[in-house]
């Protein structure tokens, strides 16, 4: 992954997470788990998250046809991803990023707030 461009996403905690940038449909070996962000650039060239997730990077949001339909309709052009083997850490990172980047939630993005 080190030959790819990177982007640093900041969470609500202030923690910075480094992600590798890929075109929309990267080939990833099954079983590689981590965090990912479907993203696009805004009119000023700044990356905007469309969907923030975690899990098997070879699958990402593709198993949920409604979710991938939303991602497509919101114009995501790239996927930002990095490996993260620890599930608790992945979930905490996902939460931290979603808290800071609320635009990833519907209706602007494709994440859905969980009812708690």
C-alpha cells in the first residue's frame, strides 16, 4: 500500500488517521480487514466523505446493494483505506471519524445513524 498517495482524516477526538487513496474499484485480497472511506472532492478540492466503514476491505459496502447505490448516487470517486486488524480499534476509529464528519450521514452521505 505504501506506493499510493495518502490523506489524513481527523476524528472528533483530534486523532489523525492516515489512509491510502485508491480509484473506486481496487482489487483487494479477501480477508484483509481495515477501515475505509468512500470519498469525493468538493469544489475547493477538499476530500469529503460519502461513506465511512470498516471490515473486510475486499467486500467494503458492495454486499449491500442499497448502500452501494447511495454511494454511487452521491458521486464517490475514490476509496481511502488502510489495514487495521483489531475490530475494537476499527469500530472506535469509525465512530471517531463519523462523529467528526457528520456529512457522511444521510441525507448528504450514505451512513445511517444507529438508533440507540
